[in-house]
C-alpha cells in the first residue's frame, strides 16, 4: 500500500481524473459519476472516489497544488495500476483572445519547474501529452464548446511570480496558458509508459505585466463542468 493513498490496487479504476482540490474531486464524483460511487481515499484530506461514468469504471483523486505535491499522487496512482491519468484543472490564460471559462487542451507543457529535470536526471525532455487522448478530447470538446484551444502551456513552480516580462515572453513563444502540474504528469507518463492528458479551464487572464483579471465563481463553475464532462468522456473512451 502506498504511503499517501491508503488504498489497494483494486480500489482505483485504470482511468483516473486528477484535480488539485479535494472539494472538486467530490464535486466530480457527485455530479458526473453514476450513482453508487465510493470514497477510496481520505488520507490527509486528499479525497479519492471510484465509480462509473456511463457504466464504465472511472476514478477521481485530488493531488494538491504544484509539481512536487502532484508527483506524489501521480506516482502512487501508477503504483496502484492507473493506466490513463487526466488532469482537470485551471490555468491562467496567456494567448490574446482567450476568454474566462475557455477550455485549454495541453499538447505539451514547458517545465518552468525543477522537478521535471530531477526526474530525468537533468537530461533534456519535452513533456508531451498522449496524442490519442488529445484527439479524443478535441473531438468531444468541440461537439459542445467551440471555445476550446489546443497547444503548448507552461508549468510554473510559482503561483506568485514577479519575474519581469516573463508572461509576455511565454505568450510570444506561443504558450496558451500557465499552470502548475502538467509537465510532471507528462514526464511521469513517459517514464512509466502510461497515457496522460491535461485539460484546463481558463480561470484568469494574465497581462504582459503579470496582472490578472479573475473569473467569477459562476463562470468558473460552468467552465469546470464543461471541461470535466469532456475529461470523463476521454477517460472511458
């Protein structure tokens, strides 16, 4: 049994959604899973649930914030038999023209976080999603939400980052947004040969000087629910 997920391999489905927030994990299970789901982990308050979506097994497990925290849970889910891990989170929007609540599908994640390099022993690596999951997510998302964007994002080690001009440089190099967990997920996926994908809701828009405009709670809820339904469809496809 792993240290932080007090569960057995049979407790988790092969496909797992991984939000950061325990409350979002509960919301996903209560809103999207078929009736009869069960709690499989509450160690340290990091909630995990297993059930079915349209009759197919699926799990959700909260992982905390930042690559160091998320890496613990991603690694232990892999130990417990997860074969497909899909991040469902939020991101700050960088691309001009993005709106609050838009969906981002991360084709790749530029690691502005040392944890990824630690996993690869300092060797160069480009953290990249599983292409088949990207294809599926785009198809499902655009059936109901034309405000879906696909491309590279940045995984940052810092939420409050005051390095001058950094956001502008990331934007100019084509990044859609910035978040804190995807690059470590994609790197662990490559190392352990499992399928990985990160889907995010734009929760704020970031100006070149780093100032932000934050989404309302209702807009965020609508965006998260649209994103999560796509993630569930991809997870069981």
